[in-house]
C-alpha cells in the first residue's frame, strides 16, 4: 500500500466538513472508491451527506449500519454508501456482491473500511477524520490520501 499523495484539511464546523464532502462529490468520477475512517461521532455522516449533495442526490442520506450498503441512483452517477462496522468477516461482503460496487460505474464510499482492507481495490482514496478537542469541539482534521 503506497501513499501517492496526501492532503490535510482542517475544518471548524460541521458545515465546513459538509462543504468539503460536497466538493469531493462534485469532482469525483465514476469508479472512484473512497474509504472513510474515524471514530463514532466524528462527523462521517455529515461528510457523506456533503458527498451525496455534490453528486446531485437530494434524498436523505444516513449511515447504512444495519444494511451494510445503501444505493442512491438519483445523482449524476450511482452512489454506493457502505458501512462495514458490523461486518463479521469478508465473506459477508462477498455475499452482497461488493465487487459490482467497488468496480462499478458509481462512486463508492466505505465507512470503517479498515475492517475490510484485504478486499479494497489497489487504488482508492483514504479519508480519515479526527477530532482535537484542544482546537475546539467542532474542529476536524481531515486527511485525504491517494493509495495506489
């Protein structure tokens, strides 16, 4: 796993994190895979809602914790939102046909992707969201790394 490019962005409100997600959604291309890593309550859902808006999706976007994948098709390309937090093992991903999504014509965003690293594509973007309470309750350090 090689980090090709790394960018660190600091946000100071949920709105700024949403806006960054929206920018990524607007600029993304079919077939891109993003992993989203961060503790509970760090703002992964807000960020993901921004990505969805950037893709032109208007319906509500929530974390698919119990369904593993939520598919949105109303935007400029399909949006496959995974939450693999409750995955027991990679076989569960095979049962839902993850390859059709990971290598499909839409944008994949995978929360808790560190739990399924062995099946991730050879190239993807890893997004890590971290809090730092010393910098404020709403501060987030968002690191975007191109892996390949």
